[in-house]
C-alpha cells in the first residue's frame, strides 16, 4: 500500500505501476471461500487491451447498493468514452478476460461529491447502485453512529480484532527488480489488530511478525468487519508500500460518512 504520509499521490503512482488493474488486496491471509459472500469485486474494461479486470473491492449493504471507495469510482469515471462502466461480481474467484462472467451485474457509480485529497478527511467513500438486486446473501451491516469512539472510551478498541476481505494480492513476492504483487483474482481474508483512531481513519496493524494480516493491491473499497460479526466499520483506502505494516481505512461511523450513505440506505 502507499505511504500514509502521501496516500493519494503514491496510490496513483502504484496504480500506474501495476497497470491500474487494481488498488489493494489482502496480505498474509488466506482464501475466503464462501466466508463473506457479501464482498464482491468491482470490474471495469481496460482501454489498453479490452480485457475486464478487477479495479477494487466492495461490500453489499443493501440488495442493490455496493459500498466501495471514491478513488475507485472516480478512476473509472475518468476513463475514455466507452470505458466508463462498472460491474460487480460476488464470485469467489475472477479471471480477467475479454468477456464478463454471467454473475457480473452492471451498476451506476456515485462518487462522493466531497471526495478530495485532504489526509484529514478525503471523503473517500462511494457506492455503486446495481441494475438488479442481489438475493440470497446476508448483507454487511453498517455501524451505529460513533461506534468506534465508544469502543475507545470503554477501553475495548485497543484489543479488538478486525477482519479485512478483498480480491487480489495475497502477499508480495521477491522478483528480479524487487517486490512484485501477483494478483490471484481470489477473494481473500485476513485479521489484524488495532493501531490508531482519528476523526476519519481507522488504522490497523498488518504486520505478519505480530500475527496480523492486512490489505494490499486489489482491496481498495473493501470492508473491515469487527471480528466474528457482519458489522462493517470501515473501508480500505491505503497503507504502506509493501503491504506489511499499516492499513489505513475510512471510518463508516462518522457524521461525514453517514451523511453520504443516508442518500442510499437506511442507517442504524
């Protein structure tokens, strides 16, 4: 993941380095299988080769509303004409190709109008409203207002564990020119511990030497659940460049996030 100090600039550079095919996937975790069928991959048609590829990850918060990150939707919206559409699949594995899987659902992207490059609060939250509802899937549950603040005040946040889910790189490997980030197309899962909380960010440990797993290329927009629950408290945005230390995730329990979401779903 890109550095916390310059998240959006380095995210753009890293996206370019991997052909803009993805933006953050699970690191030091394992294949999810059917563990989180409410987590899907956001797909787009790449102009350079007319191949459908994973852009980002997201979660289903209503039968027709797919939650993801604004830097994901903004990226697709700024592609050349004819390449500005997004699809979502909830398959456990996606293989890039010139045709979409039968499971793929087209959707309309809604980038947060307040999306910006301020580290204090980038407004990096978006939804895709799907053309048809998804049935037979238990939805991700949004948190009540101020949940993480109350956990901090009660002293339970520091020991909490969080489950990240997403598509893409399971872990970086050494290549001839340094680290490489192979995309598997699998939905993967990892568990990490608490690091820090700010007004906009939940920061988690992804350090495998501490027994934690995190996120990497392919996971932007994907969820962090409170461990062993379906309560999603944040979405993956950024982290460190080699996917070994810190996950920086956008909180969903804040007034600014809830204000955006309230236009699309009923809030707890």
